């Protein structure tokens, strides 16, 4: 390095000489390479056109780059939707709940009864607000739903139905109208597909959709979505050493 | 010089140029000889790649054209071959189709991070739907456990193994963001990946050379490499397959989320959305002003990941409580 700094002229001279030799060498090799390359290309074209399995009668410009879908998929074409759109079905509860009384019939079937089986003979007690206030039946049931009392939703005049805030009776199947009285934002989001799970078609002109009901995911008595345990974990390659990396 | 020596006294020539030049060598015949030699060498060189075809690759697969240059007849033949190979290697009868974009449709996806609780059902559904390698439980989705108050993806954990959700965490599934300006497409040296009219970035698994540039280019770590031949039992194989989507990928190729195009281009919801028990996912046609996804983008405070990179994702996130 010092020599180069001390005598730049000499360095330049050497460099020129090197360039000269290199240029001559590269000139020769260029000719050789050019000959070889042209032969390679010629032979490759010959070989490729000979071995290529595809007919080349269409010029590239005319070949369809991206095939255009001209007809609907089979299943969508064969079924015709009523007035152009398929339905959105919302799950519904089967009906009023049945209470398992812990006994079995002589045929071995579990016995269950309607709400009204017991409640028809009992006076409703408006003082009881939650399960902790009860001294018999339903005692073990968890209840954590704001400050609601049992009779905020259950109809004391007919325990096989619910009732709205204005005391209008409501079938158990119509429970979503009941929930929507308080949970308006959730209902708004639900109506726009932004709340609640679903299956089926995003495009209703091609197929139907099935949506969850409020009580499919939220227990009416303990509506907070339950905690879950993740069971599936992809084993990424980089995860092997992940635990050794300390994030702060 | 050499040729004139040979003409004057062939007996003294210790290095005869070619046997065919015995009846008097001239400059012309010497050059012809050189050309023939080089030509033969070049011909051999041109044929040489055929000798490098791995044992598990058929000649027709080796010579297969890029997806965009396949004619309808080619596609029929290619899909038939792939179906036969699946039958042979996995013992499963599958049907491989060519789902094309629906004209006028542009897909978008949104996830409600206030709802997602990190249960991972989406990853499991993806694994099953898309014929992923069961040995490593591969999935196109990665659910990150993030500390509240931070959106630093690098600090998200994917290895959490406890009851979810934790009070101080939120959960963010990350998969292909189907960018409108996709860096993975730009870097591909062989154009094996491209963006289609409905916004889905697809991969021609048979054209991909497995260089993994796209994996390095993706800011969302959304691309996966098939290090091994996927392991699947015949019962686990999803027979409803698409050439650009969930057919079983060959070893040594890249793959990525394709919004389940074999389902969504037929109008169905993606598998991860159907599997989500919290209803956190919203999918649909962003071009339809009445669609759910359109409403979400207009009415929720949506954001995209790493907006500053200019990738313009078609994938949105929002909190709403």
C-alpha cells in the first residue's frame, strides 16, 4: 500500500500493462465465446423445437395469457336462487328449554320437563334476582349478566316464553330480539356481518349462508365468551430456537 | 498457421486437426471442423438438462409451461397428470380445477382484534383445508400473542401455550395480506407468482424454483417453503383442489395464503372464517357497496399492517371495544 502511495506513476504503468494483456485475452475469449454461444443457441433452438411437446402454431400474442371465466361454476349454474339470492338462515333454539329432572323412565330414557311443569303451580317471587337468592332448584346455575334479574327476560305469566322490556311475550326462538334491546351495537354489527360466526357463501347469488344466533356463542346467563385452550400449533422451523430469544 | 503446416507436410503434423480433413486441409475445412465440434458440444450441452431431471419428476412435468401460457387442453392434461400423481403418492382421489377470478370482484378481509382470542381454530382449519404438511402442522396463518399497547410484530409470540385470552394481551392472526403492491411478486426472478384480477396473489407451484426471494421480501412473513414432501394420509387429503390454491405442493416450492380461492371464487367463505368461533373475521367483495366487508371498512377504524412500506394490503384489522 505504501509503495502505491509513494509512486503513483509506476502503479498506473503497471495497471495499463495489465489492462492491455487483459484486453487482448478477453478479445480472444470473446471471439471463442461468441462462436460457442451462437452454436449453443442454434443447437438449443433446434433441440427445443424438436423436443417441445406443445404445438406452437399460435403466435404468443394470440395465446390467452389469462383465460377468462366464461361460465359460472357447475353447482351455481345448476341451482337457481329464488329472486336471484339465496337465503341467510339464522340458527334458532329448538324451542322452550326442557329441564332434566335426573330421573329415568322405565324404558331407560332420561326424563325432562317443561318450565311450566313446575312454574304453573308456583307463584313468581319478584324478590329473587339471581340464583344465589334461591333456596331450591336452579341453585347450581351460574349467573353473571349485569344487574339483570331472572324476570327481566323470563315471563312470569308464562314460563315457556320470554318477554321484552315492555312485557310483550316472546318465543324462545326469537331470543335475538330480546338481546338486541340492550346490545344495540352488537346487533348493528351483526346485521352487517361483523359480529357472530357464519358458514356458507359470501356471495348470496351463488349459495346460502347460515349464521349463529346470540345464544350459540353466549350463554344467556353468563354471556361473557368463555376462555379457550389453543390445541393446534404450527411448528415453524424458526420456532425451534424461539424460546432462547429474549424479548423485553 | 496450423492449417498451412498440415497442407505442406501432413506426416509431420503431430496434432492432426480432424480425421475428415485428411484429403487436404484448408482454412475453410478447419473452420468447418471447429464449427461441427462446437455444434455437437453445444447440442450435448442443450440436451444435458434432461439428464438432471430428478427421479420423481416426469419429463412432461419438467417440460410443463408457465400457467399463463397453458391452453385449455394443456390444463386438462396437466391437472389429469397431477390427479394421477396424487393418487399414486398419497392414495387419494382428488379433483384439481382451475378457478378463475369472478369478473368485477375484488376480495378483502378484515379481522376484529377485539374479538379474536387466539384460540387458533383458523390455523387448524387452514391446515386441513389446504392439504398442509401434517408432520409440522403447517398453516398459512400465524396467530401472534401481542402485548396491549404495541403493534410491534417482532415482539409477538406464536408459541404461547396457555388459556386464552390473557388479560394483558391481544391476539393478531397474520397471513398473506394480498398486497396491491406486492414485494414478493416484484422479486420473483421467474414470474412464478403474480397478482390476479380479484386481488389474490397466487403461485404456480410447478414454475417456482424455490429460491425463496419472495419469503425474504415479504414484510409479513406470510410465505412458507416446503422443506419436505408434505406428509398426509389418504383420509386427510382434501379432494376439492385448485391448481393455484390447495393442491398438494411439491417439495422445494413456496406457498402462501390464497384466500382459499378454490372456495371463494365459487362464492364460498374462506375456511378460516368458517372455523372462527369468535366471529372475528369478515370477508367479501370490496367492490360491492352493500357487502359486509365494505361496511366494516367504512364504519370501523380499520388499519393495515406496516402501512409505511407502501404494500397496500387488502387485509384490514380493527378494534371496536
